[in-house]
C-alpha cells in the first residue's frame, strides 16, 4: 500500500515528499527535519492489530502537512 500510494502521490504532486510508517527511523527523522516543504504522512494500515485479528476496523490514513499544519487529511 505504501509503495503504491507513494507512486500515485508523486505522479500528481511531485513537490511533496512522503513520510510513511514503513520507512526507517532515520528516513523519517530526515523528512521531518525538512522545513518549508509539504509532506504527505501515511499510515498504510492504521489498526494493524485489528487487521491481524480479523476485526474489520482498520484504515488507510493520509495527511498533507505544510509547515507543521495539516492542510488535508483522509481516512479510508
């Protein structure tokens, strides 16, 4: 999910990097330290424990953060 969304978001909004839960801690810290640029923040499987247990309450969570403030967010 993360790889697919990264490709799709980059195709439409190439100016914004993607911070994903599946990245290493070093990659996440680097992206969070960048100032003045928009950043997509993604949790590709929000509710992993529910998903693993077969409980049908989980989602994909995505937000666009610009200068520390959420500009748009989607939970599906």
